[in-house]
C-alpha cells in the first residue's frame, strides 16, 4: 500500500487528505503539529484530522501532494530530500504555472486542481469538487489505479498543457474580479464586472494561442457560463487570501499570463491593468 503525504493543511490540502482516507493511510503535514476540523458541505459530515509538522517529520513517502500556496513552495522544497526516496512522485496541487522549475531534482508533476473550500483558523470547509488532473504516463496510470476507490478524482490527461491553460483562464477571470472588488461570485451580476471578466478571458485566450495552446471559439462564453453556476456566497482563493490578509498568488496566475503576453508582444490592456492593480 502506498505511503502518501499531503503538504499543506489549508482548504485544498486537508480536502485532498480527507478524500484519500480511509482508502489508504495519509499523513497531513503543516508548519507545526496541529488539528483540523473538516466539514464537508456536500455530505454534511464533520471530522477531525491530525496535522504533523513538516519541520520534524522523519518518515519517507511514495507519493507527496504539495498543496501550499505557490509563494510558499520555496520554504517547502528544502524539506523534500528528507521525506522522499528515489522513486517518490510529487504532485503540485497548486494554482498557476511555472513552479516545476524549482523541483527539477524530483519526479514532479504539475497538477490541475478543482477543489473549492475555505480555511478559518483550524476549521476547514469543503464546498465542492475534489478533482486533480495530471499528465498521463506509466507512473500516473499506476497511481490512478491505486486511487480508484478513493473519493479523489484523479484524472489523467494526454495533454496536460491544455488543461493547465484552461484552469489558468478560469482563475484569471473569477479570481481577478473577486480580488479587485473584494466580493464573492455574486459580483458578476454587475454588468460592468461581468464585461471586465469576459474581456480578461478574451485576452487570456489570445496569450494562450500565442503560446501554442488553442481553444474553441466558445471558450470565453463557456467559462462565463461556469461562473454563473457558482453560489453567490462562494469566494475564490484570492478573495479569501485578501479577506484573511494573506499574500496573493498573483505571480503564478495573472503574472504568468502577463509575462507570456509581454514575451510575445501582445496587446492585452485589461490584463496588464488588472495585474498591476493586484500587485499593489
């Protein structure tokens, strides 16, 4: 049986750990030993889960999901050599793109995560979705077989680049407008915010195409339609980070797309303006 760790005891990490249990043993690692109270809104169940300290843990793992914020990855990386072996596989369960560059010494995969939740103190609420997409290869195929009876949807992709960019676009729109307005998904009912969000998607699609990733012409409208299915009170990761006075993952999402736009000398005025506003 696999020995699995999840690094990051926030909403995403705790939800991943609870989705894998009790199918297989999972160790939830955080900055310090702690306890999380986990409430699943879908099943209306509440559970407590222990958090072990990443700083002092000595055991090694076969699979590690890293679910910390993108700007926290640099603090996690020095611990990995202590808790991995030669065949350990690492899955980045993070927003954004470009983080694999710091994990070239490991068998690491960029995951695309669809898990919605919120952490308040020691209390984690899971709202909806429990899905991670990764690149298909012999290792991830084997892992998928071992996770098949868990609640975690482990989706294998033949072209993960397409999936990464799609999630980047989803995050670009809704994360940007909820952060700039400091409001939940209900803000899209304002026509001006709706138009701003859609324009961000249009410009993001232009950048994706310049990077060699193409989408159907209806993609902007399709993503806007996804947003309309969100509950009015549902926030985004950036909304909750602002609310809790935490740093934003701007550089890994809006910043990554902005830098690609600059690299390809594209005209993306809405993206440029929003990126600079979020950085302030």
